[in-house]
């Protein structure tokens, strides 16, 4: 999917392409422990974010027009400006033909599922929208020696999923299809623990809460390991696991490493569903697009690629437990 404003995953800059820039009016992230800034600064920040979202979405729509059937795309919304996000969601979904929207789990500390977002959920529900949730850096200080993409991103997604369930968003707006990146962070692994905690907090049945967590879609980006993949497949509803690679933000070697884990860790039927069939059901516009034909390469290149893939699979088995 074309998502030009997808979050930077924290890998070194040499492995990532530069994202589109704003117009220079966006001030530094506000210090929420101190001064919030005056109203004029906040207005300029919202205007700059809305303008950048419009430019990104117009670019993506034009790309799809130029190459029909080759790309899908998620629209960018200028959260935490809810009113601006409502307007841009309506424009992108109704006028530009976006296949869904992409949202960060938190924007400057404002998490998905928090109070004040119902107007956005309402318009997304009316369109039956797909919402791709990607983590950002946590709103607190980083821990020395632990890169954000190693653990914080997983917790960030889990925070958002927990709030979306706890505050009833997934129940009140059942036509929104949420995709959680990176196998949902810690959601499959910690789902029963979170369900017990939320049941005590809200008085709801833990089984209903678990059902809400299972209603999310999950991608496999950087997550198809022998430890994580079986947990995800055991937890998610049938048809709710989608292939993901984190390309172009994750280094190619990391994407290949986890793709090999998926290729060698499931049966052929599950592999076909995760690689294509489940996504076709979620994005019917793209379901009729034929699978790309293999590119004919010279024999030396094919042999070299075969050796590289075999080596990557052997390395995967060597360093991962439970694969022998």
C-alpha cells in the first residue's frame, strides 16, 4: 500500500528513505509537563499538518490514477486535530478513493481510543474504513540502550489497542476494520491478562473483551518468528492475519529474515491466506488484480538469489529456537 507518511521505524537513516517535509511552520513538540504554547501556535500547527496531509493524499491518489491496479493507498490524517481529520478522511475516502487511512497509535501523547475522537470514528464507520495503526515513539523518555523499535513500538500499539477496546470504540463503530502492525505488539501474548484487568475496571465480561481484541486485524511485519507467529495465529480470528514487511523502513535483511520465518513456519494454505487471500477479502478493489508474474532473470542471478534465500533460511533456523 502507498502510505507516504508512515512512521519512521527507528532504524538508522541509511536504511530508510526521507519522508516528505512540512512547510516549516510546525513548532517543536510541546513539553506536556510545562508550557503548552499559545493558541496561535497551535492553530498554525494544525494548519500545517492539515496541509501536509492534503498534499500527501493528493500525491497518492494521482499515483493510483497513473498506475491503476498496481497500488493501493492509505490516507494520512492530521491527528490530533480531530475536526481536520474528519474533513480529510471524508475527502480522501469519498472523493479520492483511498483504500483506508493510516493513524499513529499516539500523536504527541494523544492515544487512539481516548476521549474526543468520536467524530472521526463516526465518519470512518460510515465508510466502513480500514484503519492501519502504526506505532510511534512512546510519549515518555526512552530507556538508554533500548532502541524504540525494539520494544517501545510494540508497547505503543498495545496501548492504543487497549484503549480502543476499553473505551468501547470497536463496539460502537463495528464497521471500522483496524489493522495492528507488528502482530499487534503485545496484544496476542497479553490478551487474557488485559481482558482480566479491563473486566475488573469496567465490569464487562472478560470473554467479550477478548472477543473485541480478536476482532483486530494483524500484520506480520518483523513478527513471523517461531515464538511470535504461532501465538498470533492461535489468537487472531480466521482471515485476520495479513502479510507485512515494514519495507522500506526496515532494512531489507530484517524483512527477509522474518519473511523466511513465515515461508517455513506455516502450512501452504495458511501461507497463501496470509500472503494474499486475507488481504483480498479486506480490499475487494484489489482482489481482481492478478498476482504479479515472476520476473525472468538470467540464470546466474537466479542461482545467486536461490543461494541467498537458502542461506537466510538456514540462518533463521540456527538462531531461532523451536525450528528443528
